[in-house]
C-alpha cells in the first residue's frame, strides 16, 4: 500500500464524508474528488447546509424555516467546530461537530433531513462512532454524552436522542477506516500518476 506521507491526497485529512463515500463506492469518491466534483445534493441536503451555515455564522438566514430550525436546535459552547486527531496508521481524521462542549465532553450532531431518526439508528450511527474516535484520540478521554438532535421539517419540532460509544466500538471502526484510507491512497496515487504523465 502507498505511504501516506508520500502520496498527495485531495485533502490533508480524512473526514467522515470521505470515509462514507469511499467505503460505499470508490469510483464515486474518485469522481467527486478528482473529477468534476459533482456533489449529488438534494433539496433536503441544501436545507441542512443552510441551517448549519446560519448556526455557524450566528446570524439569521432570512428564510423562515431555516431561522426556525436555528432557533429551536440546542446551542453549545462550540458550534460548527472542526477537530482533528491522528490515529494509528498515520491518518489524520477530521470532524466538523455541529455542537461541542469540551468542558463537559458532550458532542452534538444536528439532523435536518427527511429521514425520521430512531434510537436504534442513533445507536448504530457510524458517523457518531467516527466523531467519538476523534474525541478520544484528541482529548484522551471518552465523551460523557453524544446527542443527536433531529429537526423534523414536517412538525418543526426537535427530538433529541442520547447515545454512547465504547472503546470497543471505536476499535471495531478502526480497521474499516484504515481500509478506506488505503483506498484513498491507491486512488490518489493512480490519479496523481495520470495527471503527471
């Protein structure tokens, strides 16, 4: 497998978005990060982006539904907060936390799409495990709470689910991250060779 330090990748970090795309469909990853950059967004994703941007900027969006979501979603000391951490295998993970309280070690994720979330879905979310792993490696202590706040566009109501992740959960995710990162390195090496040919 190519050496991480010698291969130029599209990003100097590995985000959950990259992980989920390359694990699911390596050719889609290649197209998104080396091709035309098609984002495959839909209306629900666009709404979520507007809510996240409004929260990050701390200002009204001028859209009634977006401003309502911003108003009813719980606030945290750190909003739209980027956290990076090195993990074994010379991989730098990066997470953009919707909400984070570093003093209390509480992580929050906002969901605003059409998917109706359940406790089972939250308990099994790879994204929350990925973010927990970043926190463990960065802060050297586990999260005390992980909260997913789902804003229903149908009702305008926020439902909050709480979950936890164990060290075992993170250890189970690590080989998948390593395998996906190796695929990123392979694709990057191929694309870099083709570009320089």
